[in-house]
């Protein structure tokens, strides 16, 4: 796992672990601040490794207005 992937994993595990547990137990998904989505966007989500550039291509991250911040973060 490279440094960028580690940052993404740490961010998601730290911010969404509790929220994911509440969803699992049937409670209403939490109301997260838009800042978490923006942090994920700034990190960049890697896609498939691209050997031509010797790095990962990054996903284009768009916020879906029809979903909550939690759902958008969880989707990523």
C-alpha cells in the first residue's frame, strides 16, 4: 500500500467506522459534514494502476446531490 492509499484508508476508517456500524444496526445514517467529502476529494481516489505513467489513474469524484454526505463518502 503506498502513502496515498494509506492516507485514504486512515481517513475512511477513522471517520466512517462508527457511522458504518450505526447503519449496520439499522439506525438512521449520520449527518456528516461536507468537509469529509472534500478531504476525500483532495486525497484523490486511485483507480487501476497505469503502467504508462507508473502511477494510479485517479477517479473523477462528483458529489451526488440526491444522496447524503454519508452516502457519497460511503460510495467512494
